[in-house]
C-alpha cells in the first residue's frame, strides 16, 4: 500500500520535475561554472581563476553599496506591500461596494509592462514639471519638493514607492484566495459570542491565514532579493551607482562590461543568500509533512 | 539618443553566443557557406516603422536588378542596448546576416576585432567609396587600420535653440565664444528660462555637455590623447572642465536634478518652450520640431563655440558591415553600394548622410541643410558614450554625476578619471 | 440591507484610495488619446489640446498586433493550463502523498525562485539551437514552463496542505485512487488558489520579454512585448503610440482577470458543496 502510494507520488511529481530540471536546473548549473572563470562572455576561450571572482567582490565598492540597497529594499518592499495587501484583501473580502472594480484597480499596476511604469513615474517625479512636486508646491510644501530620481539620497526611496504601487496586488490576490479557506461559521459564532471585528481579525483571520503568510512573505522576500528590472528601467542604477542592487550590478557586469565570470559570481551569491533566507520557510512547510 | 535606453535585457544574447562558441558547434556550420554564387542575402538593421518599408522597397529594387533574394529583418527600439547583442547572437548562432547596420566607435569595434566583420578595403577600391564618403566618417568605421564598415550616416552634436526663448532673454545672435555662451545662459536664467535641457539617466546625454567643456578647456590635441589614455587626466584642463560642469548645474543652466532625467523626455523641452536649447543632432529637426507641428524657421542651430583654432563638435557615424562568412561577399558589397547611392538614401529619408550628393533637402529641412553645409563639414571627435568601452563610460558618468551633486570635487574627479583610464589601459 | 449600511464608510475610504492608486494610470490613458505632435509640443503632463483615437488604429499596425496577439495567445493557451496542471500535480505529491525526498524537492524547487532568468538564457539558447527550435513559439514553452513551476508549486502545495486529511481519507476508503482524489477533490477544493496562480502565471507569460527577444527572430513569430519595441526609434519614442499599444496589450489580461476573480472569492463554496 505504502509503496504503491510512493510510486503514485513520483508519477505526480515527474512531469513538473523533468521540465524543471531540463530547462532551469541544468542551465543554471552550467552557468555556475563560469563564476570560477575569467570568461568575458564573448570570446571562445577563458581561464579558470578559482575563487578570484568571489574575492574581488569583497573589494568592489559597488557590491557593498548594492548589498545595503538590497537590504533596505527587501525590508521596505516586503513589509509595506504585504501589510497593505493584507488590509486590502480583508477589506475587499468584507462589506464594501464595488468590490470587483476595486480589486481590479489595485491589481492593474502589476499587469503593466515595465517600460510604461518607468515612463509614467519618470514623468511624475520630474523636478520642474512633475505632478508630485506640483502637488507639494500647491499645498505650500515647497521645501519638500525634490529632484527625486536625480540625487543619491532620494533615488532609492523613489523607486521603492513605485515598487509598492506595482506590487500591492500580488499579496492582495494571494490573501483573497486564502481568506476563502476560513469558514464563515467561525465569524458567526464569534459574533454571537460578542467578539468585536478587531478581535475577530486577530483571533480568526490571522491564524487562519498562517499558511498564506508563509507563502506571501517567502515569495515577497525572494522577489525583493531578485529585484532587477524595475530599477534598471527607472534609474538604470543611477545617479552614479546610487541605486545599484546586486541584480542590476550582476547584469551590468555580465552583459555590458564583458565580465561574465564576475557577474555570474554575483548571481551565485544572490542565490545563496536567498536560499539561506528561505530555509525557515521550507522547514515550516515540510515539518507538517513528516508525519 | 535612445540607445542604451531601456529594454537592454537582451545583453543575455552576448552570453548565449559566447557559450555557443565554447561548446564547439560554432558558426562555421552555416548552410550555404560554400561557394560565392549564393543568391540569397540577409540584411539586419534597426530601422523603425517610419522607414523600414522604404528600405525594403530599395532592397527589392536591388534584387530585381541582380536576381537576388534579400531578406530584411529589423529590430527597432532603443538601439545599441538591444540590437548589437541580438546581432552577436545571430553571428555566433550559426546563420548571421550577410550585411548589418551598426554604429561606429566602441559599438562597432568588437565585431571587427573578433573578425566577424569582413575587411572591406578591396571593395573601397572597387566601388570608389573613398572619394564618395567623407574621410572623417570613414575614419569612424576604421578600426586598427581595418576598414570594417561603410559609413553612410554622420551625426554631429550642435546647439539647437528656440528663437523665441533667445529673443525673450534679449539674446540677438547665437554665441560665438564660450564666454558668450555663459553670458547667454545668465540672461536666460534672468528671464526665467532654463537654458540647456539635458538629462543624465543613462549617463548620456548630459555627457554631451561635459565632452564639450573638455574640448573647450583641453583643445583637440589633448582631448584626443585623454580619450585613449595617452595623457593623464589628473591635470588642470580636466579640473577646469569639471569645475565648469558643476557651475552649469549650480547656476541653474541645466534643469533641476538633471542627472536623473530621461533624455528622451527633456530633449524636446526647447520645442515645448520649457528650455532655450539642447545639445543634439540634426534628427531633432524632423523628430522634434516638425513632429510637434512647429516651423523650422522659429528655431536655429549653432555650433558650440570651443574657442579653439580648430573648431570641432562631437559626433558619431553609422554604417554597414559585411559578414566575414557571407556566402556572397561581392553581392553583399554591391548591395551596400546600392543602398548608399544618393537616390537610395533620399528614398529612405536619410537626412544626415555623409555621402557626396545626398545632402538634406534644403526646402524640407532647412536647419539640417544649414548644419550639413557648415559645421557638418568639419572634423568631429567621437561622442563619449561611444569613445570608451561601456564599463569605463559608466564610471565616467558616475564621476560626472557625483560632481554635479557636489559629492566629488573637480580635482578629485580628475584624479578618479585617471584611475579609471589607467585601470582600463592596464 | 445590512450589507450597504455596514460598508458605507469603508466604501468611501476605499474609493478615495483607489482613485489615488489609479491616478498614475490616467497619464497612460491621456497619452494614448492625444496626437503625437501635441505630446511632443507640450510634454507628457500637459492637458491635451485635442483628443484622438487614431493612435489605437496606428498602434495596431505599428505593433504588428495582428500577428503578435495571435502568437501571445497561442503561448498563453498552450503554456498556462499545462504549467498550472503539472505544478498542481507536483504540489499534490508534496503536500498529500508520501513522497520520498520531499524536503529535498522542496529546497530544489525553492532554489528555482531565486535563479535570475538571464543567467540561464545561455544554455537555454544553446539547447534551443541544437534542437532547431529557435525562432519558434515551441522553443519558448519549455523555459516558460520551467520558470513558472517553482512559484506555482509553492503556492499550490501550501493550499493543498490546508485541505483536511479526513476528506482525502474518506475518498480513499471509498476506493478512490490518488488520481481520482486529486481530480475530483483536491483540485475543486483549491479553486481559489488555482485561479490565483493561473492569473499570475498568465500575466507573467503575457509580459515575458527576454526569452522571446533572444529566441525569436522573424516578425511572424514575435510576441507582444517584443512587438512593443516597434514604438521606439533610435532618437525618439512614439510615446502616444506606445501608450495606445500598451492599452491594447493589457486590456485582455485585465478583462480575463475581472472574470476570473469571481472564482477566487467564490470558489470554495462551490467546491465544498460538490465534495
């Protein structure tokens, strides 16, 4: 019986695993090799250089800056969209009019091609003619008007605002789906017992969403570690290197600076960090499994 | 200009092709590689939708005359960021195009260095290109002495201005010296007008200002030597250029937060009345002024005054290259010769050709014509997003950005630039 | 009745927040309905002097949408259901079947989320070339499937875990095999999760740019994101055309989302009554 089920399990697992290994794991592993070489990404030849690429990272000031930016980015663009997404999901699952329209509006930014996202926010942030500074000046806050994308101190923050705008729909959608798994009976019983909405949220909704929290937070963390295209499109890593993150810095090295070996080493580091971060998540998921 | 703009993700292609080469199944296995009589050609270009059909019509005319079949593929878009990488993929991937269009400088150079592009000296003799093409432009397609491409477009950077803005500020004529330019800037600011609209989101195009300031302070000889690392950057001329650069931002001669602005957004400010002028090429007459429904006569163009005995401006060339492994290089060269005939260039609306007899139409594009007859005939230095490899160019731009924000002093900037160039040349 | 009364305050607040949220998009719509000359002459943030719908007709031609729409739809129809289905199978095996090395598989799949897509394009390109499927839509399906799998598996397995074991056990006692349990109980009960994953995967597939750019050559095979490049010129962008093109490109996804979201919020009850 048990063996038969074991076999059935592999039949279920096989199609996805085969595709996954052929088109993702194998290509990723074969790229890994280049992190130990000085390959330029163009020439037919290269030398193996051992761990030199990894050592070089330690003395690369841009790597340091990128790591700090990644950390800030991870905290802000995980916490804010997840909390906002949760609030939206709970509200839009409750008593509000026009729910379908509201759900559409909060999700729409996630659908847009990044070209347009970068253009739109570039226009909004324009120091002299942008809507944001215009709004600040209109309410008398002239002193707060900034060249948002044009100075090191505000550029990263400015991209994070766009990221939040873009990403709120994702946790919202996952939480909305998860909320359907909580039985309405629980709320009815709580209401009968005289529990307030707030108490219901903390004692029924939040515990009921526990599995969803794991998924949403894990995916958001990974997503924010991988951040690349939004920054590439909005600031191109600039001004100077002020908004470089590991993802963009890897990309510049591999594809634009003809330093494929070094860039791949950066990618390996990103992956290792992301896996380390994900260990608690995978544990939590497999613990229940080991019955 | 738009290259290096967004959507450069395709750099991956370069890596892909590199690996293709490593795995051994290299491009030599292309079909039809043998024999010289292949009647099929492939042309790869980055023509956009406004001209691609015109080009295809010209190619068809060539095919009808020669009994060939030529496929034209185009990858329009943000130019150098996407296109060269895709081209590299195709070249190493097994069936590259026979003829491709490309920019000069450090963008075209790798294809010649890697011997993917054929040496065209013999065809220069055969078709007499040397006498038809501007020597300065041919120089831009010559790499280490190898004539690797046939230039047909040469673009020079000048000051394009709004006459209304100048007269509002009481400026009667375009500046003739650098001091006059500064004076004009001051008058414009006093009149509440932003003088020069430039943006530095990708490094360019604000570097067009810096390279000009460097030409002013260093002069042609030293400027050229600096770019190839033959002279140290840690010198007063360079410090002066950085000091002036910072002055432009501090005096509000540039838009607020210029380093963060997308050049595509700010280039047309002089047309929109938000700035007095910009530093750009003749394409702005058709794509800026006339595309906005305005008249050329309300605008003007001047060569940026350098106060040097030899007047130069920055510029770049575009041309065609021939695949070193083309099945029929003779026919490929003949196609190029056909496409750079003045009649063909006119048919595909090329307005900045460097081919004798293909000047811009004086009636339709008076300013472009005026430029081509004056500054356009003068020598130029390579625009600095093409004069240095991408990595060094980006470091150069980062230093410029730090100077504008006051995070690096001009003296330190000169030292740092020397470090960058020294590391590159090592 | 209680419904509207209870929600009035929230509705007002949410409407205001929603208005703020879509305000950047208004820029996109305005850009799409003004003439290019007006855009160039006055800049993106000005109010249009005239309005026009010509951009949409022009954009249809410039973006080669007749072809790219068809290609993107083919990819969507072939890839997304298949990807969600095989991911659901793997997720089910991880969550509800006693599979050996389950933990190792979980780690491996999680690893996939962290791999930057552009790192793998190298070997993928080489594989596609040796299989002779560059410049074809078929060549995109493998990589697209592979990059969707980690995310889909992780979301789905987490939802499957929530299914009460008693229901599955009851089915087993009734003589249902793993397949029948999966198809008739696990999938219907997880409708909200499946639809969610379906939407997210559809959006990712619809917008994928890098693989499509590298693997496809000819106009006849290009997808929508690659076709959008046609709005960029060397020196200037056709911004109004691009805005119209983007609206043309995203509308079907938004329409699909609007319809599908009913299943997210209405899914469980339907499934439960069946089970």
